[in-house]
C-alpha cells in the first residue's frame, strides 16, 4: 500500500514540477519581450508558442508511447535542464538570441506535457480526481509564487539557473515513478474522433469562450487597476488556491457540471461588479468584489478544465490526445493576451466589462446541455450512503419502542455488525435505503 502511494505521489510531483516549470518559463519569455515593440514581441513570444504547441502535438500524438517510458522521461527532463543552463550562460540581449531561447524552451516544455497529464489521470480515480486536481493546482501555484519571489532581482541569467535547479528536481519524480504494470486497455483514439464527440465539443466550447474572454480582458483589467494590480494578483492567487481545494471536493460530490457552471457565473458577476462599480467612491468596492470573484472562479475552472474533465472523458482511451486538444484554448489565450496588451489602453472600459460579463454567461449554455462526466454510479453511491445514514437514525429511534425480546435479538445482530467494522443497525438501514431510494 505504501509503495503504491509513493508511486502515485511521484507521478503527481512530476506533473507539478512540469506544469510549474511551464508557467515560469512563460513568465521569463514574457519579461524578455515586454520592452519590445509589437513586431519583436511577436517574434519572441510567437516563437515560444509555436515551438510549445508544435512539440506538444508531436508528443501527444506521435511519441506518447515512448514518453511513458522512464528513459525518455528522464531525457525530456534533462533536455530542459540543459536548455536552461545553456541560456543562463549564453543569453544576450540580441533578438536572435532571445528567439533561440524561446524556441528551445517552448520545445523542451511542450513535448512531455500531455504525457504528464495522462500520468495524473492514471493515478487518480474518477471519484477523487477533483480533490487530487485541486491539491495539484495548489502545489503548482505555491511553487510558482515561491520561485517568482526568489528570482525577483535575479535577472534573466539568474532566473534560468533557478529554473534549471527546479527542473532537475523533477528527476526525483521519475526515479520513484513506476509505469502501470497492467496498463488499462486503450481503444484506438484519433484526434478527429475526439473533436467530433458531442461531450468534448460542449465542454471545449465553454472553456474556449472563457479563455478568449479572459485573454482579451486581462490587459484591460491591468490598466483599470493601475497601481493596485500587483496586490490584486497576490490576493486573487491566494483566493484561487483555496477555492480550488473547496471546489475539488464539491466536484467529486456533486459533479463537474454544476461546479463548472458556478465558476462561470461567479466570474460573470465579477465583471458585472466592475461594470456597475467602476467610478467614484464605489470603484474600490468594485475592485475588491472583482478580485474575490476572479480568484474564486479561476480556482474552480482551472481545476475542472485543466485536470479533471479530460481525464474523465478519456477513460479507456489515449489520454494524451484528450489533454492535448483540451488544453489548446488555454495555450492560445495566453498568446492572445500578450498581443492585446499594446492596445489595451484604447479599449473602453464602459463597453469591455459588460461584454465580458455577457459572453461569460453565454459560455454557460454549452455546459447546461453537456452530460455529467462524473459517473452516475458514483453520485448515486454517495447519495445512497447519505440516505442509509438517515435511515439508520430513524431505525435507531424506532428500535427503542420494540419489546425487550426483540431488543435482545437486535443487540446480538448489532454485535456481529460491529465486528466487521460497521455501526450498529447499518445493514438494516442500508436495506431500507436501497428499498426506498
């Protein structure tokens, strides 16, 4: 049992290491290009994303079987370490050098990400995937924040060195990770068949609408918040971590669909607050309410749409392909956001925020028609257990009114139930629950 847990934790550590490394490399590339005109930003950041998406497609569709093997995983991690070390000592301020850094980092990040997500799905049961995804998200955010603070004044070279060390620690996850000895049967899964699935399309469209709205609005929000933007980022990140933990529990209890809808509604309310409380004495109140809504929604939606949904849909299939295409809106939106920054000051707040709120409510519609990905059996078992507990209390009250002779028989039965680790009267309560549920 302990060995099984260790293997699962090793796989999850590798996931956290890889995703946080992706986030941090993206931040480094963005910092390198932030002082450039738009044409150079396109060159640097565009090179990173083309390499990232291209390598992810190759890794998720052509090399996924090889990347499941420890030797190839180890090679992938070491390539990332070498890439960071190379740019730590050779990076210059020239455009060609920074484009080369972008391509190298993008390619080294992207190729193994779909495989990492497949490890996450393999190591989690459907009934507990929300809680595990939330805990992983919490770890990724915590790690990323710590490293960002450590490298605030380190410069690009120092940051690359720190990233190399952090990536090197990913080897620990590989050393303790063991591939599944009896891999699940995988049905042949083509990318075309995935994007034709009704359930995939409905969740994908909602995720895409959210990603596009967020990518366009993020630069506008930054300009609107002005000097308080950094405080907003810190507060929203902390809120998102705790909202992820809570939503992870609820999406395992009540299902992914209802929690996802709640996430969109909360974020839509956040933009509504900015729309109606955007000036005068109410501006600060609007900003506070938006920060709370934004952090809460991000924790919910990131957990569900990055970790959980595609794992649920890929049971018995090639997981890498589901995570690959399911993650595309997030990757594309990050690039769009950078393109919007130079024009953010020209976008009127009075129309931008109401439109964002409107489109987020529109994004809820596909989720309303989407099937629940948490199995009906899991939800029913939990409801049945709850009903059995209530029936147990009712049976306990009724048992007090029985005759002494019947009470003696009941005590004998309760004694047998206690010996197998169940509370007294549990079997009777469960029978009542199954009969009337």
